[in-house]
C-alpha cells in the first residue's frame, strides 16, 4: 500500500498529519488509511467570491481499522474526537471505522470498495499488529453485471418513491412528503455506491451516505450546498425525516423547503444516472 503524500500540497499534508495525531491519541486505531479524492488526487476546493468560504469542499476520507467491532464502534461514535477534528483541521475529515475481520472478508470476496482502498489508499498509520489480505480480483464482466443489476434495481426503486412523494404533496402532507424525499435520496445514494463500489453501509443517515458518495465523484458536492442557513436547515430536515417525520409531532417542514429539496434531489438523480451509466460503460 502507498505511504507517500507527495501529491498533496504542503498545507494538506500538514492537516492530514495533525488529523492522524488527533485520532491516534484519542482512540488508538491499529491502522489509518486515506482513501477517496485526497488519495486519488482529484479533490475539490471551490471558494466563494469572498475567497474565504467554501462553496464545495471535498472531505479527507479516512478508514480506521480496529482489532474488533467494539473498538470500531467506539471510534465512529466518539463525539469528542469528531468535534476536535472539526475545530483543529481546516479541511473536513470523514472518519469511518471497521474491524479487521470484516475488512479482510470483503477483500477476500473481491468487494471493490475495500479492494479500491487497498490499491488506491495511502497508509497513514500502522501499529504493525494487524495485516490486510490481498484482494480477490473480479473480472470486468463480473463487475459490469453487478453494476448494471444495482443500477436497474435502485433507479426503479427511486422512481417509485418519487411517485409516493408526489401523492403526499397532492394531499398536503408535508411530513410524509419529507419522508418520501429522504427515501428517494437514500436510494439514489445506494445506487451510486453500489454501482461504483459494490458496497453500501447498513445505515439511513444521509450525511454519512453523502460523504461516501462525494468521495467517489467530486461533482456530487454540488447536490446539497451548505452555505446559507436555509440550505443547512433544509438538508438537516431531510436527514431527520427518516425518523422524525413519522414519530416526532414537532417535526415541521415548509412547502418552500420541500420544493428546494425536490429540486436538489432531481439534480442528484441526473448526476447519478450520468455517472453510473459512464461507470458501467467503462467496464467493457
């Protein structure tokens, strides 16, 4: 696995090293691997006209590998760690954690989310106590067949969910409409992740799914801008809709917010179809 960060500007290298110091001191992982756009070299930093605030900015994606599931869960759930990274590292850091047995099982099956991390990732920290197995190589026809299957299934599922959203809107049920938009978004993110990586984590948190998707293709950063209070509130309401729109009587979302979200999700679907089709075509 690669270890050099020489393709990154010096300020990004310094930020990564500081992030590693923070993570190692807080949770002592066995391994830390940089993956995604900063490992590949296609990250995005789009500044606003004021040259201070970012319109779109790629996260630094880091995989932490622990010796067991309990430690992996501790790493992901440690709020003080995420808060410290947010305070002290200028570029957003996205940290996911898995136990070594799970990662090696995925590599042995040729699961190409982890296989790509193995091939493209950059080793940032290694205690030497754990070892990754060599990934199994799937043939291009196998990858194309799986990618096409995921694309067909999840695009159809997202389209069906869109119909439920339109029905909820026609009845003036904004809470139900928000839930359906959440489901459309989750299905589109699932499609992207599965087509590109053959992997989707078992979660409904759109923030975590968004971060994983943005690491695949920087153009997805444009889907949900977070530069104004309105944009931030809209996305947070969408993220909360999976639970709160159904079970929290205080959940409230306006027609204006729903309209903005629906437009952004339409943009997401257009990008998802374009990039997924291109990915499938690239497999031969």
